[in-house]
C-alpha cells in the first residue's frame, strides 16, 4: 500500500500595508515560503495478487480483470437437495452460525481435525477439534489472519500460513501449543507464501509463492533438514502424496498434486501431478514430466487432495453443474468429485445447489492406510461449515491397475457420470 505524505505549510504575509487602504492589501501578491525539502520516497511495496487467498480457494480460473465478475448466487432462492449417489452418510462436523469454518485438515489417525474459523473475529484463527466431538480448542489467537493448517505426518506439528509479519508467510509450531506460544517462521521473503503441505516422511514442506514480478503463483519445496528451498513449477495449492516409494535410482520418490491454469481461451484450472526427488544437498529435482489428470475447456477443477492410500484424488469443480452454469458461477466452487490418479473412475461425490469445496481426505481410524471420510466445507445450511461423508467410488474397493498403454495418456472425460 502506498503511503502519501501531505506537505502542509502555508504562511501568508501581506506586504506594505502602511498608507494603503485595507481593500488594497488583498490585491497585492502573497509572499510564498520556500518549499520544504521532500523526504526520500519509500520503495514501493511488492505487488500482491489482487484476489485474497481466502477467496482464491474457490476461484476456478487464473485471475484476469476482464473475466472477474460478480455472480448470481442466491442461496435463499435455490433448492437445497442432496441428489448424489457418490457418498454414504453425510455429517455436519462444525456448527458456526456467525462467521465460518473452512480450510479443514485431518491428522493421520483420522480422529482430530484443524481448520480456520472466523467465529471469533473477522480475521481467521485456527482451531482444533475432535472428529467425534463439537468442542473446539483455540490454536492461534492473533489480530492478523491465520489459515490453511496442515498436520505433520506424525501429528506432532501443524504448519499454516499467516500475515502477522506484514505479508503471508509459512509458520510451524507444536500441535499442542497454546495461543501464546511463539511459532517458528519458515519463510521470510517479501512475497506471499500460502498453503503448506508435508511430505509423508515429514522431511519436505511444499507451499505456493506469489511472484510480484510476473503475477504467477509457483510451487516451492523446503527441505526441513537443510533449509534449502527449490522452485518446482507453476501452480497453486500443492499436496504431497501421503505414500512415498523408492524411485528407479533408489532415491525416495515424492509426488505432488496441484492445480494449474491453462494459457489459452478461458484459463480454467486443472489438476496436475509431478514426481520429485531430493539430492544430497536438499535440492528438489523433477523425476519426470508433469501429468494432466483432470482438465476441461468448459469447467475448472480446483483444491486437489489425496486419498490416504495415495491412489485417488478428490477435488472441487467450478461451473460444471447445470445450476452453476445457469448462474454463470465462476467465482465460487460447485461440487466435490473423486478421480483415480491415472484419470479413471471420475465420480461425482456431492450434488448440492450451494458450493462445496476444500476437500481433505481422512484415513479410516481402524486402518490408517485405507480411505476414510472425506471432509469439505460447504454453504449448504447458509453458513460456511465443515461437513464429511464416506465417498463411494466404483474402483476404490477393488481397483485393477490399468494397462500401461491405457494409463499413459489417461485423462478424466467430461461426460463422466456419478457412480450408481
């Protein structure tokens, strides 16, 4: 924000009034003081993304001033019916009636969740809550904004983003901290960094960083051991696959899923994955080419997250349902979908007139490696709250691996229908 300093110094002196009438005094010129020396101008602040990070979670396309417009979403005029057959047993997890709850994450036990909330102030705080309960515990309490919490794989730490130091940075602290405990600041650049994600072994932390030079969000990865940061690719909201495996050269192979916009026509977001390895110095290297898993020229796929077994990806759509198309709703999310990492089994999970977005897939509490309930935030009761359901996907129970030639170019078709 530019700061303007007004220079106010006016000294008016009337010259030689002796022997003249009072009226003549106002016809003579004023004596003007020498202008004061101006203070050196401050360096301009880095350019910020014009879309607030909270709103960006639902944006279906890369920001373009000519495309950004107000929609016609009116929840009081729409029928609130759940018609999807892609889930079983929907439950409301949080019950905010003033403000809202969002950016939910579930730990590896499937029993505890963290999320951002504006129940207590206009700027979001982070709270934790038992999946089976309603009592919330305040995790952060700062006049600035804290959001997008992520549990470490062992559940001992939570990383999140905050603008308490002037711009958005990545912070981390113990999962059992009190609001007065000072967190550790992991990023300190003048650019905005948001949405942390832990690798399955806890060594790496991925996040999105905005470049004020070209207005592009890029994915960076921090090695928590060496503190080495590496730029990986253009994209937003990265999520590490919760299962790592040994690569061909014996090094640990990590996979990120993220959203990235197209460079032609309407710049809709799609879902991509990219494999990574780490060298001995902590620098991240690409282990293969990016893969386009879900794409469309008519709608967007955003907010990807992995299933606990690392085989499926949940995401939110934008402007895919007939209702969202009728409303020209391009600035709010639509429904929750699930797709196999190879682009198969595209299944609609929710079908509600209100937006559903921000999925986070918890494990089965009885077996942490199996997919459990899928958490997301929704406006389906008029307030932004966290909901959960058990997704039902045809290939999830007994998935047969596709043939190599089928998997190589597999993408999710637009005409896929909900599972019966």
